[in-house]
C-alpha cells in the first residue's frame, strides 16, 4: 500500500500515465471507467484507431468495446477529461490511484520517527494556522503536506500504524482523488468522533500529541473531556512535528506592509484604538488589556494590509492593547520607515505603537500577566491554546466568543458602505464580461474550466483598485460542479460544453471592498429537473433577500427560508447559507447564518448563497452579497431588511416562472431594474457598449405566469420565520 502513490521518483503521477501496454505516442486518451470503491479498469484508445474502428464497424471489438467507444464520444462526457472523475481504489490489486493522488509514504515514516522521540502514540494535525484562520498560507498547509488533500477543512491523526483524515461532505470526493492508500477517510468531523477513534487506537496510558498553537480553547477542551476520562492524555508538544519533516516548507513572504489610502477610510487607526479602549473601559468585568489573535483584527485596527495569506491581504501579527500601551507583534523587517512614522513607533504613550518581534508574543504576554491586578480579554474563537494557557490564574482572564474588534468591524460606517457598494458595481462588470464571452466561446468547444477562471481574473484585474481575486475561483462544469468547493487544476479541468451546467463562484479584492458572487448557467437545453432545481434555489435566495425582520434577529433564525423551496421536493444542500464580507479584508466570521453568528445590524454585509448538488451530475449555487438596512413597515419601527449589492443577472433559461410567487417575481423584476440602473451607468462610464447590450437583454422584465403554485409564499414565509424565532427563544 505504501508505495502505490506514484510512479518514478516523483510523488505525483505524470498526467495521462497509462495503465496498459498499448499506447501510441500521440493522440492518446486514457478513458477510465471507475465507480466509487469498486474495481476500476482503464481502456486506452488511440483516436486514430477509435475513428477507424467505428467507421469500419469493427464487430471484432465486441459489443462492449463499441458501446464504450460510443459513450466516450457523446456530448455529455469529454473523453480527454474522463479520468478526472476517478477516485482511488485501495481494495483493487494492485491498488488504483488517479493521477491526482500524492505519495505520502516517506513523510509518514519521518513523522512517525518524530512521534517516537516525543513518546506519543498519536499526533493530531488540524488544517489551520496559529491564528486559527480558515484560509491559510502555503507554509501552514501541514494537513495538505501530509495527506495530499488540499481542501480547506479537515483534521488529520497519525499513529504508528494508521493515518486518517476527517473532512465534511464538501470534500469527500476530492479527498478520494488526492490521497494515496496510506490514508483512511472518515466522514463524521466532530471532535467526539475523532476522540473516539483515538480511544480505539491508543492504549490506556498513551499520550496524544498536538501543537497548542493550532488548537482553540474549545477544541483542546473537547478533546480533553473525552480522552482523559478513558486514561488517555492530551499532550502539548512545544515544536510542530510536521515542520520537523517538511524540509522545503515555504518561507514568510518578503513583501513590505502597506497602509490604506485616506480616500477609502473614515476612521484613522487612532480613532479605532480609542473606540476599542472605550469598550474595554466600559466592560463590567473590568479587563485591563485586549489580546488580538485573528489576522483581520490587527489589519483592520491599524488600516494596514499585507500579502502573507493567499487571496487575503493580511500579515502575521498579534496585538496586545492596554489603556496606556500598544504592542504590535509582527515581522518587523517588513515595516518601512514611512510606516514607523505612521504608527508613531518612535515614541512612548497611549497612541504610540511598540513594534515587537512576531515570535516574542508569548514572552511579552507572560511579562504582562505576571503583573498584579491585570486581566486580559480574549476572543475564544480565534485565540490559540498556547497563548491562552499563559494567562493564569483564572482571575486574570476574561473571555467572549468574539473580540470587540471583530464585532465592531462587522458594522460598516457610511464611507465603508458606500465604497463597498461601488466595488460590487465594478466587480459586476467583470462577471458580465465573463458570461458574455462564455456565451459566445463555449459553442466553439475550445474553452475549459481553467481558461474561464483565468478570464474572469483578467477581467477583474482591469477594474479600478483591483488587487487580485479574493479566493481561488470555483469554475466547475457538469459533475465537477457537484463538488461545492471544487477548483480546477491541470489534472481535473474539464472542457466546457453546451450540454452541461456551469457554475462559477468568484470574487475580487479591491482597495475599497471584497466581493464574492456565484452564477450558474446552461448554454444548451437544461433538463426539467435542472430547471426546477435552479428555480427553487433562486426562490430560496429571494425569500431571504426580501425578508423583513426585527432588529437583533440572528441569521440562523431565517436560514431555513433559503432551503424551504428545496425541502418541499426533498432536496437540500450541505453548506452554510452565507457569510460576512469585509472592506479589502476577507469573508467575515461573526456575520452570517450560522448559530454562532452575531445578530444582524444596519451596515453589515453578508452573502446569501443557497444551492443544490446532484452527485456526479451537476451543481447549482446562486450567491449574492447583501447589506442590512432599515425596512419601511406600516406600523413597526426598528425593523430591518436586505438590499442586494451584487449586480449580475441570473440565467433566464433556467428560471421556471410558474414556480415563482407574484411577490418573488416582483422582487426579481425590481432587482433587474436596479441592475439596469447601476450597472448600466458603470458600463456607459467604461465605454462597454456590447456588455451593456448583453446586460439589457438578460434583465428584461419577466411576465406573470398565471400559476398559483406559490400563492401562499408570503404567508408561509412569515409563519416559517415566526416558528424559527420562537424555537430559538425557547
């Protein structure tokens, strides 16, 4: 099993490597038929031989071979890309691995040596960094290095005899494509599931190691409760064992930090510091200091940006803020003389920033905590266990789920709201250019998932204040779109055709805002099921978008509105319904539709993104960014609603208007009128006349269908929201 990951001296199979002896030097396709966890076999056919065989009706090939050839040439499956959907089969003899699998034998051997030196029976490897970030730098991708799996969520455990990955349903197929047979895959991602597995593999009295910088307080506590009750001990290991065997681990990026220009900020860093100090001063638990660990916290507080994290303008940093002093821990060599002046780094006082080495945060935190009468406030969601365990005894610690910086920056001021709206208008230009181009180019049969992703990035790069994509573009056609977080690679990129649905989830970073939008299209004739599924996803998007709700309502209380139209026909989706959006930052954690998100307030921005995914067939997602604003009601005050700031039309041929209620249809037509007004003006300003013509065609008003299928939509929506609110209160 251990040697089955790849051929030759490399860890990854060469693309197109054949598993048969019959090859021709050119024009060779590897058409692999493979079902999950079943015996796989490959048939490699020369195009020339295939065409000859079919034209001459070579019955000697046999009925099966002829059927395979015909299936391979249908419009629904591209032969050249057939192998991309295969997964590993470790029960075959010899085990089958796709081209995308990574050989992890040597690195596992080396890690196990390190484990023996530490006297631990198992080692836990989370897929995060020292700031508990969702998106991490390549140098922190320890889970990916050990497993080959590049998904953004997961936990790895290695013992002396086993290696296992836990990840959620978004990534099961991806994991089967990327891991070799050294690894097992578990699908229950809860800490209890991992802990129970450890109990079954580690004998009583055994030690289970972890890096305290990669564990949150809650994660450490959850593991300890289960393990220590069974005489297994969770042991903090002072050095990261993966780093000990990762000889070519990438360095910290060398670029200097930058400050935001005054035109995109209303509040100076001094104003923000004073605002946060007021919250520290007013807190009834009387903290004396605030420790900031999440990377976006420090970036926002000082109006600084960096390039340490792909797609996110952050830099490795911690901040310790007291009423009299400010300590900023970072890689000091990246701070220019201009920034030192900007931060008042040469003075001492309440508005002077003391620059300290990034690696000295533990030492300085310990020095502060050793003083009498101090109490440190931390946000438990993003403070790692290594820093937490320094703050002792307990009376020197104050906790909240989120720090006051995270909750404060979630609410945009007037300037931030205005410029974030502007960024979405310019971003819509780029997405319209992509969709217009694909509409013309796909029928020619030359474009792929990769070329489409590259094109939208190119379009965005031409927009004012563009700073690159905000995440790796999800450009997915046919069955690849059924993987909610799929991104194309050279090995997996499929050719785009008029016979399949196409999903593109992309976003941009601009000096004035961060964007994220998803559109799903079909360039041919969609099936009845595809059209209904798309329409029901759209209904979910609309139902949330037009909802009016009391101030203080949490997103989780209305999340089911995004699913109700799907639930009615037995469909659903396995990811969250939305997340917060920042100003040249990231997709913010405190805002959204999850149970741990804070209540909605005026000035917050969130995405709304219901979907549906039919495995091995197609995927649908409709994502828009909205801003929370006051609602006009007949009687009540202090009610809120959403306004959509994403400005790209939906695919008309996928909308079955007979399923929409009159209220939903009215909302859709009003939205299209907004697109015509705001995006039309921007297209005129940029002189993009063809794009405007395309936009106007795709935003023509829909007519009433006369169907009564959804007549009761408003009443049902209201009842559903009330029931959910009551359930939450109870």
